[in-house]
C-alpha cells in the first residue's frame, strides 16, 4: 500500500494516531468497559454468563460523566509531556533530579512514538500508564524548583 498510494497510507496513519490520542472523540477508544462478554462456550466453562449487573451500570454511569474531561484524552497528556519537556529547559533543579526527569520525559516520548509504526489502536489503554510518569515529572518541576540548592550546599559544608 505504501508504494501504491503513499499519500493514503500516511493520511491513514495520521488519522489513526489522531484517533488514538482522542482527537476524534473517545468513542473509538472507550476508556471504561463494564460487564461480561465474550465467547459463550468459554464463559460457560468458566461458570459465567454474559451481561451487566447493577454495580457495573453504576460504575459506567459515574465514570462516563468524566468523558468530556481531558484526562481521558491522550492528546492532553502528550501536551502536558511537551510542556514538561519545555519547562525542564528552564527550571532550576538539582542536577541528578533534572537528569531523572529528563530520562522519564524521554522514555514517555519514545513510548508515544512507538505507536506510530504499528498503530494498534486497540492498545490505547496502555497509554494510560504514562499518566503517573507525567505526573511525577510535574511534581518534580513544581516541588523541586522552589528549593534554594545553594543554601542547601552551603549548610552541608558548614
């Protein structure tokens, strides 16, 4: 397909990545699934029946209220990651802490980039694992940048 119609191939890749990031809505990558569904024979062998119970419906009702929030859109977290990377260029941190934060940012950028070649959109849920890492970098930036390291070093030398 790449040789036959490269424009269509790259258009498809961009569209698929936009869908993965939630730029085209979160319906294709619904973040909350409830109930039991699947192969009837397997479910019967596991003594399970397909369906949704009251607790599942309540869980979906409560969580679906957050679907309009940016937390379920991976584009929001990618933008936060880019903001963190930019902030790390300017914020004053201990050298070791800054290196750790830069490595975490680099790892998360590579993780986002790893979806480009394969574009397995069903694996969108794995992108939720970067949220704690981005939050960690945010904490490092906001909590670590207010420390006066010169005064710490001079008090340790005394």
